[in-house]
């Protein structure tokens, strides 16, 4: 009876901070001072734990890069809350800040920041050991960078579970042979890094970062099934910017056990001019962003098996249309033609097994491939 009474006394605790509609501005991006470069800033709103939507881009905003001397550079809006300016060359001796005006009239300003000169990436290397680990190495002969951050975009080629040279397609009920434009046997998918990678050399006599691990691809991942590429971007940070990213790293990646560091308060250099008490998420930096790309092919790896096709990818043979073999009249719309067989047969299979684009990728080879 006592256990039943205790169970009946349980109540759901929902703190006001969780239930409140706190959707704060989130600013992600770096002012790129590399000559003739591109600067992209992503604007979005934070979401509550109870929100059902995944992202909330901030649309129709106006963003400017302001030099302390008064010169301004306007960014153009792109898809999904991105704002960019191409072929920008900035004076590295100047101080810069961001000015943001949202669609509801709120104005946000960052502090003026100095430009950090980012050294080039010396090398990207990899080692296969229960997966593939990727490492970055760099150094600054002037011993001025000291604080570093990296992110990356990875791209990998994969194929449909069942493939043909080009395969067959369907248009208005008629079968056609696919070409290089319409083929769905080979696809390419890209994705950004999801973890914060930081390192510093402040305790070293030389400004050297040697073989710092920035990514691990799990063993037998599809990413390495044919060919894999990673484009690494390197940023030199100020000490204050490094401290911000370090706290963000702790808050998002190093929590979950009794022995982890306690979460800290983020100190942004962005401010809502209209409402100074409103938190703004993000930290604006200015540096020459350095990039380097690495390719790894499946043939470079040892015993990398990948995943077998799903059991649903079992093909079957049906008879061709007796009046016109180009007409497709099979009643199950989850199937489509795969290839012709003789005599007078047509091999068919599930669309999900024949069309690699149905798994999120694109069927056109990237320009850098």
C-alpha cells in the first residue's frame, strides 16, 4: 500500500525556463579576410526542448560587415537563413563587426574584432584502425596564431543497392534507358561536421599542431564504400573566441556523467541593441579561412565490407507488354524496371533499391570530384 501511495504522488516537473517561448537569435559564421574570398553567415533561432520543429532559419534579415573606418559590405540572402558575399577582400589591419537587422526590426551588433592570420594547413592524413581517423597538422612560423578551430564538409559516393550501367526509367508509363543525367545508380551525399574541434599551442615554445584528430568514420561505413572526400576549414581564433568555443564544446559534447565538467555560461560578443538583456548565441570572428581537401578510396582500405543490400531488394522477372515492350503496366507502384532479359522478360525491383537519390543524395558528380 505504501508503494502505491508513493507512486501516486509523482508529478511531472516542468521548469518555467523549459516551457517559456525562448527563441533567441543564433549567429553562425566567420568574417573571411582571405583575399577574394566568400563570407557566409547562417541565422536561425534557438528552439525549446518541447518544440517539434528541427530548425528555425531567420529569413528576410539584412546583414552588413562594418569596418571601424565606416565602410560597409552587404550580404545577400540565400536559402534556409544563409547570407553571403562573394569576392570580398578586406584590409587585415582593420577591425570589423556584423550588423544584423531582423524582419521584425530588431538590431544586433557584434563587438569590433581584430583579424587573425590563419596559417595554411600543412597536411591532412588518415589511419585505418577500427574505423578511419583523420588528422590535421599545421604550424605558424610567426608563433602568433596559437588558438585553432576546425570544421569540415564531407562528401561520399555511394551506389544504389541494385545497379546497372544506366538502368531503365519510367516517364508517363513508358520505359526509357537512362543516361548520365538521369542515371540513379551512382550518387553523392554531403554533410557538415557535427562536433567542435579545438586545439591550442599556448604551452608550447613553437606554434605547432601535429596530427590533431578531427574526424572518425566508423568501421564499414557506407561513406568509404566507393570514394570519400573531406574539405577541412581551419580558423585562427582570438583567446576570447577560443574560450567561447571551449565552453560551447563542454556544454554540448562533454556532459552526461558525474565526472564531466559542469556546463558554463556562454559569453557572446553579439548584442541586441533594442533589448540588451536578450541573450544572443554565437561569436563573431574575423580571420583568413584556410582550406584543404583529402580523398580516400575504397581500394585504399583493408577489409572494409560495408552493409549488404536489404532483404527487400529481391528482384523478380515479369513478362513484357506483348503489344509494346516499352510500355510499363505493372500494378505495384513500389517497383520499377531494372533491365530486360531474354527471351521476352523484364527484371524489376523496388524503387528504393534501384534509385540512390531516394536515400538523400544527388545523382550528379560534384565539380571537385
